[in-house]
């Protein structure tokens, strides 16, 4: 294995900082994995921003991520996706989904209290919006 050595990383809930990211109605807490793995992986908690009327923004449009690995695990609330070739799926607390590299999908809706864990590789990737 020629990859650079991974570093020890800790992300404490009491020190959590959520920031803006890919979607304007969501906020993201990076868990320190990107730095610790030299960009090989990213782990983040994603949640709906509090205090905004964003009901109409809960859809993302058809898109795909240029990743080698993408997994979501629902911590709180629910989220509904449609996946090319796999139909609609609604995920709730404790549900997990491995989204294969490049799968075309669309977030259709989510609860206002949604929180999920997402793990990706590589940490930096491209998201491609697709026309209907």
C-alpha cells in the first residue's frame, strides 16, 4: 500500500461546527476524516438548516456524484430519493444506503429534522447536475 499514512482523528459533539455546503437548505459537519486520510475519504453529518422555510427546496434535481464510494446512514428524521433503475426509497432512522459510483438520483423530499451520516471517497469530488 503506497497511500500516505492515516492520522488519528477525533471529532467531539460538544465542539461540532456545521457549515454551508453543496445544498443551500442543508448544513454539513465534517468529522475530521478528510484531513486524517489525506483526502482519501470524507465523513460528514448532514442536517436540514434550522429556522428557514425551505419546504420547496427539499429536492435536488437529477444528479450524480463522481465518487468511488458513497454511503448514507440516517440518524434522525427521513429522506426520500429516487434512483435510476431502483425506483423510490424512503429512509428513516437506522436505514443505510450504499449509492454505487455515478448512480443517477434525486432527493425528492426530507423531514425538517433530517440528520444523516455520509461517507465518501474521495473526499473531494464532482457533482454533475443532469437534465430531465
